[in-house]
C-alpha cells in the first residue's frame, strides 16, 4: 500500500502511516494505488503484468434532474446537474477499476482510459479500464515517489 500523503510504502492493513501519521482507514479505494494514463511509470519498472482491469457504472438522471437540466438548456451554458453526474460516474468507475486491480494484487494500473456509451436516451455507461501491474522503484530503493 502507498501512503497518499507522503508517498511511502506502508504495510497492507496498517491503520496509520508510520512515516507521517496519516489515518489510512479513511482512504478512498483508488488511493494507495498508482493510476497512470501513460504506458509506464517514470522511475519505476514493471515487475509483473497482471492483466486488464476495468470498472463500470451505468447512470440515469432522475426525472427531476432531467427537468432542471431541460430548463437550464433553454438559457444555454453548462448544465451543472449533468456535469456533477458525469464526475460522480467517472469517479465510481475509477474506484471500481482500483478495487479490481487491488484484488489481483496490483500496486499500479497503467494505460488508464475512460469510455462512455449512451444506452437508450436516458442512461450512460461509463467504463474505466487499464492494465494492472506490479511495479517497483527502478533504482531498487523502497521509498515510492510522493503522489499528489
């Protein structure tokens, strides 16, 4: 596991980071896992490729949200209800991808991407996908780069 505050490696199951004291029980599912859109992690080497991982969610805006969005579209501009829904859906798909990767024993996911598909006129499927890997520092040290 990787501490989200100081970036140091922490023993799995630890409640607090021994280096900085961060409460690790309040971490979200994607924390502690390096998620990258690139095909590699600079300064790290891939020790093992575990395979493809993904997270999927399907979202529908309720009738009230559709009504409010419809009224907002008359005036033009950003539809905040849909923006917030899209943000939540992508985060949920990313969290599910992270959970999938952790269940395979990964400490990183490379080549992370999103895709979305409209289902009918009322629903959207959001998928986050990538390649689960086990990485280690290329220079052999145990300290991991601080994640920001």
